[in-house]
C-alpha cells in the first residue's frame, strides 16, 4: 500500500491551500449526501449540476495545493 505524503504533510506545509481544497471537497460531499436524500428528479438534476461545478473547483484547488506543497518541499 502506498502512502500519499501530501495528505499527511500538506496541512502543515501549505495550510491555506490545503484548507481551501478541503473546504470545497467537504462542500462536494455535502451535495452528494443531499442528492442521496433528494425526493424529486428535478432536485437531483439541480444537485447533479451543482456537484459537477463544485467538484471541478475542488479538483482545481487540489492541483493548486499539491503544486504549492511540492514547491515548498523542494530543497
């Protein structure tokens, strides 16, 4: 099993970037849970759209945080 040191080290090395990514990732998780509890197809469609937008932003912020961590970790 591989360990992703980014998840261990980044909160300490690049806390702002890491926290920004985790906040949006948490928002995405909340949307998914709301989608699971949705009663109507229209509500699910709206949440599906919102989740795609939020997930794209989470992916972008993940790349920002990872690049910042890599830069900060270089000697």
